[in-house]
């Protein structure tokens, strides 16, 4: 019934509990719960959405530029301690 992610599980749990309590009190109304975590990005203006995309893209490029140096540092430390 429920995914292991809490973002999906909590709304479903609230729905089940609410409908159970409603049935206990003989009510004919029901709750319907849905979850759309990324729906807000569709409502943004295209200029703002592009700005967010390019900001994230540039951030990832900076991170990717620093990644190979970490492998080199790790390799040098292994060489100094004579791991092999």
C-alpha cells in the first residue's frame, strides 16, 4: 500500500486513517488524498524555470570540475602510505 519514501507514505496514511474514522462514525463522505511533489515547477514562468535550470547546471559543472582532483589526492595518499 505504501512506498518506503515518507513523501508518499504520509498522505496515504492520513487518507486511510481519516476514512477509517469516517466509517466508524457512519459518515457517507470520504477523503481523497493525492501527492504531486513536483507540480509547482510546472506553474513557474519559463524565464524563471530556465534560470533555475542554468543555475543548477552551472553548480553541477563546478562540482564535476573538482571531482577528478579528489581521485588524484586519494591515489597520492595511498602511494605515501604504501597501501598496495
